[in-house]
DNA sequence: TACAGTACTAACCTTTTTGTAAGTATGTCT
DNA sequence: AGACATACTTACAAAAAGGTTAGTACTGTA
C-alpha cells in the first residue's frame, strides 16, 4: 500500500530553460559555439575575455552534461580538445535572436 | 590632453537582456502579468505559490524600475495596488514563447 | 635545464541571490 | 478592544554563483 506519490506536474518550461541556460555565461558560450564550427578552450577564452578559466571550463562541462554542447578529445599531446554545439544546442539560436531583438527594442527611445 | 577613454562598446544585447530578466523569478512574474489585465500582490502570490513575499515584492520593484511592469496605487484603504505589464514588457512575450519551444524540444526523445 | 603551451583540478574566498521571520501603517468589522 | 486584511519593510541567515590563485601532467623548444 501507500503508493509513492507520483509527481506528474509537467515541469514549467520556463524553469526548465532557465536551468539549462541560466546564469551569466552559458548563453554567451553557446552563442560563440553556434557561430564557429569548433572551438578550443584557448579560442573561447579569447572570444570571451572576461570569463575566468574556471567558469569557462565549469560551464562547458555543464553544457556538455546537458547535451547542449559536444566535447571532442583528440587524444593528442599537448592536449587538444574541441568544443562545438550539439543538435539540441542549435535550438537556442532563435532564442538568442529573440533576446537580441528584445534588448534592441528595450533600448529604443519611447 | 589625455582624453578620457570613452567606452563605446555597444553593450552586448544578451547581457542587457540577462540583466533585465535574469534570475529565478522575473520571467515567471512577467509571464503572469502578460496574461492578466492587472494583478494584485495577493493574486500573484496565488499564481506563483512557491515565491516568497519578499522576493515577489522585490522583483516587482525591479521590473517597475526597469519599465517592464507598471504599478498602480489606488490610494484606497486597506491598500490596493495593481500590477500590469508595460509596453516594453510586452516584448518579452515572443521571448517566453521561444523558451517554451526550446524546453519542449529539449525534452523530446532523440 | 628552464620555460612555454595545453586542458584541466582543487582549495579557498567573496559576492550575489534567495529565503525566513518578524514588524509597520492604516482602517474596517465584530 | 481585538482580530483581520493589505502592501510593504527590515534584519538576518543560508545557499548559490562567481572569482582568484596555485598546482597537475605531458611534451616541445630555447
């Protein structure tokens, strides 16, 4: 008896999205990945100069874990790793476009 | 001489948008405001049961300060205040729609 | 040998964000 | 008088996010 209470509550899609791409850096990183075939860590650092190395690596890991980005280790030495956007990740592109549109409109005089 | 270095750098629109609607609650609040003519604090509390009163008030204030929401004080007693979405605020609607679409796609099996 | 480049990891600390609990002013209703 | 309701405010605490610094392993190059 006493079946487990099954939580059906369809997760709020806004919260789902916030969990995936919330925070200061994930969208910026995804944007860069979405406009380059593949990027190495050092290249991302140059493209996003104000991010700390720790955050960059940490956020990349989160994105890879969430299947929004792909990590390819070439197994070379010195190490070579390439990051790119995944199929699921490509779907933030229109979202980013909307954010840009929103900001542009916001800055427009009334 | 030595003119002040003028920082022209057109603010990154993604960061602008994140500043306006980033965080755990602002989008949720805006979404509710966007689908109701006007809401009182107590009504918003019912619609978003897991937000604390303090956060609700605090975020509403931020949204009003940023011209994304409007606050109307009816000057009655007991106090009556109505919150609604502003013209600028209405422009998050397509952004929210994109977030919903993104989450739906994300949850789709591969 | 010493230094540079790569992609990390780990320890530690600061700042920002979010939450909890209590209290305010005002007037109505009982 | 005392309880209730509204829209807040304040002080404090906890948690999450972000940042700094140093260190790892490996190899090529000066």
